[in-house]
C-alpha cells in the first residue's frame, strides 16, 4: 500500500498516511478538525539509474546476450547471390571417409 502525505491548509499539521489506492482521500484534519486536510504531491522514494535492463537480458542462462544470434541460412538450399557457399551447401566428398575406413579395417 502506498504512503500519502497530507497537510492541513488551516493549521499546517502534516501527516503521512498508509492507504489503499482505492480508499477515499482524507479531508478532516486530525489536529484542528476542519475539512482542509489535502493530499500533497511528493517525489517517489526511489530513483532508477543507469541504462536499465530488459526482460530478454537473462533469458536462457548462457551468460551471453540473448539478442545475438547466428546469421540466417537460406531455406531454398541455394546460396544467396554473390556469397560464398557455406559448409551446409558444400557437397561432401565420399572419397576421404572411405579411404580412412579402409586403413582402419586392415
């Protein structure tokens, strides 16, 4: 529940009151009894400093930034115009693994 500051305009009596947001504002001064008890505008009790943080900063727990990701790979199986083929697009050469398996089997 928030704490509201009140001050009487007649006698100058000031008091901080713990109230629900839905409660009606107080009007009668507890000191003099007149209906001049007004809610004051006050500053917040805390300050936010720095650049802040975002909800995605700590998601995943990998320790790195969640906003970084690998570049997108084309889904059509071909490379983009003017770019070098990636490892996924390079055809595998079956001669190299077969030669290695022949040496290990003897």
